[in-house]
C-alpha cells in the first residue's frame, strides 16, 4: 500500500484531521453572495439559485447570462394561522448591502416588499436545498431544487427544466392555510443590457395562458411574434401537480408601479389571485408577468409539499461558435438544440417531467447518494461534484444531430474561446466517466472532421461550421499538446466503453496525427520534439520541453497498445522502439536532477519560454498515463522527484507578497499552485504569459499526480486550498473561473476520485480494479464506466483479518464484470438496475 506522507518539506498548511475529514457538507448563509447553484440540463442553458433563495443568472436563451435578472420573477408565501392575521413574504431572505443604486431598487426587484429573516443553502450536486428562517411565519419553509442527472443517460440529464419543491411544516398548534406562488415575467423577445437588466422594447404579442391537464396545470408563456425558425422563438412554462391552484395570467397593465401594487394587495389579502381576464396579447414594447399559486391546509406538525416545474424551450441557436465562426450559408444560420429531438415546447417538457417524476428523482438521488457516501475527504467530493456543473453550463452545447461541443469557458454574455479546444479539454475527465458517448463524439469531431490529410489537427473545431481557423492571415498552428493528448483520450474512451468500432473508425486519423508530430516538430530527427510547438499557454515553446515531450511519449504508448490490439505487430514494434528512444533521449536532455526543464541555449531568444523553470504541467502527459493505466513514460524515480518538486516550489500558502502582472485568480493570504517558478534562477525577461497565475485545472491535475506518486497529503493540500478559495463569499463554489466562467479545465477534478480509489478500467476485457490510497481498511467510492456505474466498498474484518468486498451496480449492465480488489477477483453476477 502507498505510504501517506506527512507534509514533507515546509509547506504544511493543513492538519491531518483537516485533510482527511469526511461526511461534512458545506452550508452557505445569505451573506455568501457569490453562491449560485446551476439548474438546467446538458445543452439546455441554466437558471441559478442563490443563497438567499433568489433566482438569478438566467441563461436559458442559448447564450450565457451572468448577472441577467428577470424582473417580477420570484416565489412568495402567504400563511394564516387559525385565528391570526395573515403574513405575506417574498420567499427570499433579506437583500444584502451595499444599497448603492442611483435610483434605489427598481420595482422589478420587489426589494421594498417584506422578505424572510435568514436562509442557508446546501448543495449536493445535482440537488440543492435552501432553508428559510423567519419567526413571523407560523411555518418552516425549505426549497429543494434539481434538474435530473443520471450518468450514462444524457437524454434524461439534458432536460430543459427544473423541479422546485417547497416543503412547508406547520410549527404552530393550530391549522394554517398556506399559499406559495411563483411569479415569472414573459421574456420572449426581450434582451439584456450590460448590467443584466431586461429590456422589453422588442417584445410584442406576448401571451400567458393557464392550461389545466389531468395530472398538472399551470402557466404557458409564449409569443405570437416570432416564427418557429426564428432565433428568438421559444416559450416557458411554470406548472404544478398540486390540485388547489390560484393564478393571475397577467399582472395589471398600468403605468408606473401599479402592477406591483395590484399584485401584492391581491396576494397579501387572502393568498388567492384574481385573474384580470385580459383577452389580447401584450402590445409592442411590452410584456406581461404571470403568477401561479398553490394553496394547502396544513395541520399542526404536518408537512406538505408544493411542487412546481420550471421548464423552457428555446430551440434555435447560432449554427456555430460565434459570429466569426458560424455557418454563413443562407437558410443554415441557425441550428436546433438536441432537446428538440424529444420535446416540442416547454409544456411537453413539463409533461415528461410529471410523467417520469418518480423515476427521475429516484435515479438522480441514487447518483447523489453514491457519490456523497464515499469515504473520500469531504472537500474532495465537493471538488469532484461541483465541477460537474461545467457540463450543464453554457460552456457546453449539444446540437440536434448529436454533436456535443464545448467552449473553454464563458464570458458573462457569450462563449469564450471557441472550438472544443484540444489542449484545454486534455485536462477534463468528468464527461468521459459520466457520459462517455458525448466524449466519444468530441473525439470523432477532432479526428474525423478536424484532421487534415497531412495529419495536422485543428485544435479548435471550426471546419465543421465551414470556417477556417487562422492567426491573422495565416492558418493556425497545430497544438502539440492538444494533438498528442487527443490521441491519449481516444484510448481512454475505448477502454471505458470497450467499443472496437469506435476505435477502428478513428485509428487511421490517429496514426496520421502521430506521424505529423515527427514531421512537424522533430526538426533534428532525434525523436524528441524541438520545433515550434503551440500549446495551452497560447504561445509556442521552442526546443525540447517536458510538456509536449511527455505528451508525445503518451501518444506513442497508446499507438503501440492499439496497433498490437489490431494485430499490427510491425507498427506496434515501431511505436515501441520510437517510444523507448524518445523517452531515454528526453530524460537525458531535460532532467536537471530535480525536475524536467526546457532546453534552450538562450531562454530569451524567443519570448514566453520557461527554460530552467519548474513547470507545473511538466508531467501532465504522465498524469494522464496514470489515469489511463499506461504505466510510466519516464524513469519512475525521476517522475516521483519531479512531481514533488512542483509542489515544493510552486505551492504557496500566502500570496500577499507575490508579484503577478498577469491575470489574478488568487491573492492576499490565499493558497494556490503557481504555473511555474524558477527556484534555481534563470527566469526569462518575459516568461510565458501565464506563468505567475493559478489555474484550478492545473492544480487538480498536479494534485492527482501527487496522489499517484504517494504524496497524499501534498496532493490533498492543493485541493483543500482550491475549495477554501471557493467559499461562496469570495467565489462561487459551482463556478471555477479561468478564461471564463465554468472553465472546462476544472473538470480535471474527477481525476482525484480515480487516483484516490486506485481505479483502473478495461471494458475491452470487462475488468475493473481498485487499490485505495487512503482509508484502505474501510473504503467506499463511486465508480463508473461506459457500461454501468455504482459503488465499491472494501472493509477489513478486525476479528478475522479477512477482506469484505461489496460491488453494487446501480445503473447499467455489468454482467460478467470482473473486479480485482484486495488481491482477489470478484465476479459481478447481477446485471442492470
């Protein structure tokens, strides 16, 4: 068993108990204003829930919308205990200061209406709870919200909607009448200004309809202005399965603040609504707000649920990444979202959610329980789970033809850095292990649509939209790290799925892409890349360097394995020979006795190099090789010493005196891992442009690698530091920012689960293995492959010394699966659940 080191060196920022505590779930009070929990499915857009219980960041319109708010959109509660006066409140805790608006708060915020005293938010992805506190109410109220999330089931994890369930308990000794009402403005045709405020000048013919079905009823918000093919076309529904409803299809169409006056007076009087019975849609430049209420009588001590379904349908998006990279051909400027294969309106989404509610809740809850019941440290599970949100943020989108695409991250109002960027997605592991068919689709795009005849791969996928990726007037460089990493990731997808057809389809392009590396980047033919090598730092490295050199070794190992599997013995031998020579030569050139350096006669000959610096990404390719069970690419003792040197030199426990003229993600007394340092001097005049920064995706990959090499406390210290920074006050726990919100690189966090559980997978042989690196005598974890997912437990019987092993298959088909654990083989007999 790997020994747990006890904080080697001087960097001992956390105690043993802090690093190994499990079972704790963080809570976020109303002052945690950065907190925003995403609701919404894969490729559907989102609305977020804040720690006060407020709905914010409306991103359901096929583009990001950080800060976008919908006026008049919130839930309210009315409660009257028998013999008492009624109490009405907006179902949010009080608004936090500062209150510095030039004209105060607008009526659209309802800031002047009474709210609840306090709230706290608890998120265990995909579920979130907001618990409200207010002594003036005769009831306790909490909201549970989620969008279905079921690994290996992308369709049901890609529903454009959310379940919102308010649970109300009567804490008095008399019966209480309660109404909970959801209000929402009809935003069809509206736009957002730079401050996220809704502008309705382009709205027209908006119409809110109340519809009653056998199993549910509610409001259907649409517009008659836009045809079905228009980018602005869409609709929203707010529905309920509760039977006692009250509604106001449209608030008062009057000047000034009349609409809010009339709404609140109507509601606060008796908790019931008077519909104003408008018979025509809204006029040009205006829209309407609708409200749906649910009424229940609650006995002392009784709990009742008020179930709402918020659903949306905005089918048409730009057919491309941005105005620069989109299809220009007339009639093809837009494309539909994947969810249009299953739904034709927000109402049909609600119908599906109602009909399948029990199953969707149960399967989503099963995943939540499986992940959060792990014996991994709490903050590690927090890091793993919280970055799942990237898949369902506006960073990713999913087209009707099944193509799954991702930016690097997102600006506040548009995607940032187009094109399934190969060198950024190198780091991401989450999608591959939870929705492997979508990850396979990304590899198909890379190798079948973006590899030229000479083997050059576009590191941004734009040819698929009939566009060309250029730097100025010249074709863009290939990315050496991205291209070699893509080859390694094909291997991961194959081993997770066991799908030979997928591999055969990509194998010719993989060989071509690997051949390109030698022709393009090995200028002196010594089998070490030394030419102009574009990479993830948006610059070119020159000369032999560990980042691209180790990736090349990883790609060669994959090629050897695949060639051997397909019976191409000559090719397999050739790849093995090139690997052995390249590995030996790279080690000879770059090993400085402590870590791997970049070899340049003059580090300032080219701008933006790292030279003798200790690069945090120097062994990224090796980290992936460990994750994919490809073995050591360089001498094991050198790898161990180098990865520890990264921690020793680059992890800082205080940034108060750190000078960073670049982008700043960590500051003051926070802890983090620098991209590079120069412990032995030799810093270039202008080092590579992000060298003084801290990126969570790199922190996670280094932490994962440290764990693989036995430096457990060092790896965990880095992860603990990341999650301390994302505390809901300083940063959003569900949004790790780099070049944009919900940055794809942060999905490197899933590697922590793989490394700590010692999980290996080979679905070509239908085999798994576990060798936990912590808590090995009483260990449990979530596991997943392309065929099934579930939980694994191993426990040592203290009386007999025998191992007790349990493998639960919670979803999928694991018939015939063999699991290697505790030096034994265990057969999984049962199949799907």
